[in-house]
């Protein structure tokens, strides 16, 4: 069989503020799902998830990490389940569901193994079981293969550092204590490797969290398991689940076992899967798919929240060109606004000695050309850094860090979303808008 479709359910990093702000107005089922989530979560003392997810001025992921962990995790879980139901309503028919790490709970809920209410209970229990591990560990993506990452761990001689996820040929996720991650970050900088800390409160997929497995199972003892209505493949166990599996035990083991998403994608592709749909916020998984098996069709319908409804329909139909549901042009880039709602004001070229926009573009072009080893002439104002020039999101994050340092910006890299800066033109506009263009 060929031309099969897999729906991908992302893990804990898949949060984007207000991501369903547009879609929930056209898909009433989305609101009903979050109303049920809120009803169950309230019994665990969790504030309204619906209020966060539908608010276009919702908290950033950094802000969410300062709140109760259940709120962020239920937002991610609910976004995936709601997007899945919207895709089904529009005619989407997946051949297989794939959950990445925490995403396995949403995938199994979507497949009918757990009711929505029990899915919420699983998320809340997972969060409670991991409470004492919050802030005690970190994870970071590094732009190298698994073998190189393993050699790096060996050279560093950091016993608390392990490979937590293998996502793509050149994207491996490390897990460990803050000190171990800091050691890896220093080594990556010295070797000029792309390195980005993830917005996660734990060192997931780390053997030190083994005690949490038993606690999680204790808390979910009364949750029932139902027959699967759709097949679910686990990148942790390397196979599809069956109704004979103890799925609660399986998702508990996900806390400590590594995720082998790269192997899963290669396996699925060899079995005729050529369409991959990201059922959740952002597009981290579809990007990994594209780097693993080029030429497949990928859709990330929530990557552009302003076009989410149309993109859900396009992804459900599976039509259009590759990544039709994720395309974002230079014309659509906007300068991000402060959380207090005030408009950013671009500084006029003559004000405060700021450079002109063309001068800013020249400086950015030189910086990016040196870092990427690209001829400056290919780095035009409107060239799409990822779609046209092949600069992946990890490298873009690294480059935005360099831009912040070069121009003395008040931004924190963790608060900048790389998809909002798809071109040098968008980056130039942002630098000028915050009035720091002549800082250095």
C-alpha cells in the first residue's frame, strides 16, 4: 500500500499562545471539547484551559511554565484532540496515529483507548506524579546525529546526561540535570553546533525519573482502557499498540524510555506512508519528517493561526502542494506586539542614529552569510530562510540569538518564535521596530 496518511501528535513543547483563537469560531466542536476538559480539570483544581487556549493574547510558553503544570499540559493535549476531531469532521481519514512522548496520551485518546475525560485524568495524574521533578532537569536539542551526540556525552563524562529523543538525522534531544545540560551547551558552542534548550519543566526520558512511573500508575489505577478504533504507533516501543497491551503501563514507561521518532518515520515511509499531518500546535514533527524522508507531503494546519480553519480543511483533504497547509510568505510576517497591547513603533532612520532599513538588511545579510557560509547574494530580503534556503528551526534560533547580541535587543531568544521571522526582511523590521538598531 502507498500514499498512506499518518497523523502526528506532538509532545510537551507544542504550545503556541492563542493557537485556536480563529479555528474555534468555525468549529464549535473545539469549544465543546475544551468545556469537557475544563469540567474534569476543575475537579483537580486546575483553572480554565479554554480561557487560555482561545485567547489571542494568551500567556507565552515561558509564562505558562510559571503556572500549574496541568494548565500547559492540558492545553497541549486538548489542542491535539480538538484538532483531530476537526480534521475528522472535514473528512480526514488517517491510516495511523503516532504520538511523540507526551503526545501518546492524546493519540490514544483520539483512537478511543481512553475517553476524553479519562485522557484529562491521565494528564493531571502525570503532572502530579512528576511534581517533585519540576525544575530539577532540562532538555535541549542539538543539531547532530545520535551517534555524535552519544560521543559528545562520552567526552563530557557527564553521567547525568542521556539521549532522550532522536527526532531527525541531525536533531537529537539531550536530557539531564541543569548542570549537565549547561556542560553540553558549552561544548556545543565551542564546536559551533546548533543548540537550543527546550521549554520543558522536566528531564523527560531520563532513567532518574523511574520512581515517577510507579506513582503515575498508582494515580491512574481507576482509569479504564477501551478497544482501539484506530491503530496507534509508539516511537518509544517501535511498534503499533494492540488491545492486548497494558496502555497505562506503556504511557508510564514513556516517562523514562527514549523516543526514537527518526526510526519510526523511516519505518512508516518504507511501508507506504507519504502524507504526514501534525495534529497540534507548531510544526516541529513535520519538520523532522521532511528532514528524514524528503519528498513526502506534510501538513501543519495550526502553524498559521490566522488561517487555521482553511488549513485544517486542506490537511483533511490532503490536497495541494507539499506543506500547503503551512506556507507563510514574507508578506505575512508581522512585527510581534508587546503583551500589554501597545503597538510597536518603528524608529525613523534618522532618529537616534538608527540605520536605514537597507543598511540593516546589509548588516543582517553579512551576519547570516558568515554564519551559514552562504553567498550574500542569495540572502535576499524576501528569501524564505527555511523553505528556500534550508535553514532549519534550530539554526534559526541560534542565529536569532546572534542578532539579539549584535544589535543589543531587549528580546529573550526563548520568547521569539522563529516562524514569525521567515525572512531577513521580517528580522530587519523587528530590529528596527524595537528601536535598538544602532546599539552596536
